């Protein structure tokens, strides 16, 4: 087969990846834990054909810009090398959510690209090999390969750093309600952001505590303790954003609306409606709650000024061929 299509979910990290020990290999400074999202995914078709004289890439019905083509071509090179082919490809990719707004489009994008392109190139890779390969395209993409709740291990070698499933998608009935406040692409993308992390005076302190935090989160997940889980993922999001805001130069991904939502969530919680927030490299707020509270929280979020829409996500399976 020289053509294949794959669909991969975005994921939301409860323990975040921010800072690398090796930029080329995208080896993270710490392990991370995430959940795949049911309602934010990328579908990508890859066709290798000798009729193409260069790689071409269409994202959301538009011809991609040179930066995007370069990053995708470099990833295709990794796959061509493994498959020992030299053919160029046509790649057509579609997200069902806004690009570059703090929903990891690079995660779902590179996970779908890795699976579709490796299949189209004639490779039959294991989940572990796919996760390692996806990681080289975008770190968080390695977490979109396995199912459900996922851990990405830090390691000092490329072969050692991959993601695997901790629990399947149906393990825990929780939701990630993404309150969208901004749909424009961010000014500083994740690759540049990661490189700045070390300039924060708080970075080293953060990294020192990470493996303990990962262990704690996994134990809370295992025991399904929602309150402990929420408090921990919220503390972790604030911790990462403090590193971002104290980098030199500083990175402010939040908008005024972001803080407005955070303050509301705290108020709702004081009144007995349990939900917690986490935020990636963008202004949108991921509100984590139990399934039974999702409808109520969704209507409250929509009623807030500045919230354009709310995407409701359940835990989801990882990347698959379609
Ligand atoms: C804030 O995976 O987008 O979402 O490896 O450079 O492509 P690159 O970075 P990327 O970084 C994700 C950062 C984050 C936190 C997380 O998802 O763990």
C-alpha cells in the first residue's frame, strides 16, 4: 500500500512537558501524563508517489506555509529512511479544532502523520516504535499514539523515551471541557518556548520535583481520587505557567479571559461544584470535571464573557488507521 489515512486525538497533559534535555531528539526533561481527547483530532492521508517532485502538504484545505512543510518533510524523511524509499508524498491533513490555540494540534498532527506515513511507506511498526517516531516530530505527539490515559517516560536515549497506556479510555468517566477564548495562532510556538524554559530561575526547582509528581498523579489516578487529582493537575498547570512567565524573555500565553475563567472555577468549587483547570501553551482553559457535572459546567462556561465555545471531550483511544 502506498496510501494510508490515520486519525489521532489531541491530548491534554495533567503533568506537563516543558523543557528538553535534547532538542533534536525531543527528549523531555521530565516524564509526563496525559489523556487523549475524544472531540479534538486530526485526520491525515499520506500518499507516496513517484509522480510528485516534492512533498506537498494541505492543512485544513489550505496549502501549508514553508515552515510547516519543512517540519513535515523532515518527519517524512525519518520514515523514508526507515522504509528505504526516496519517493515524495502528498499529505492532506484536517483538524476538527482551531489550530495553534493551546489545543495540541502538533500532537494529533504528528501522531496521525506518523501512523499514516509509516503505513503508506510499507512499514508495520509497533505502538512503541510509532510513539518514538511521533516524538521526533513533536514531543507531545508520542502521547497520542497509545489509548486513554498515558504516561510518556523521560529517558537519556531515543529508544527509551516513549509513551504507553496506563488505563484504557473507558477507565474513568471524566471530561475535559475546553473553553475557547482565542482562535488565532500563538506568537511563540512550543519548540521556541521549550528552549526558553531553562532561562527561568524556577525551572531547575520545577524539574527536581517532577518525577515525584508523576508518581503521585499515577497513584491518584489508580485510586480514582478526583479531588486529589484535580488539585494536583491544577497546581502543575500553574507551576508550568510560572516557568513560562518567568522565562527571559517572558512568555504570556494567558489572555484576560483566561484568568476570568480560572477565578470563576474557583468560585464554583467553593460552592460545591467540583472542577479544576489546566492550560497548555495558549489561552484556552481545559476544565476537568466528573461526567455527571459536565452539562452544568458547560452552560456556566458558555455564559462567561469572552468564551466563544466549549468543546466537550471524554477520554479517547489513541491513533488508528481509518
Ligand atoms: C505546553 O509537544 O508542542 O502542551 O516537542 O517542541 O513539538 P515540541 O513541543 P510540544 O509541547 C507541548 C507543551 C505543552 C505541555 C504538554 O503537552 O505536555
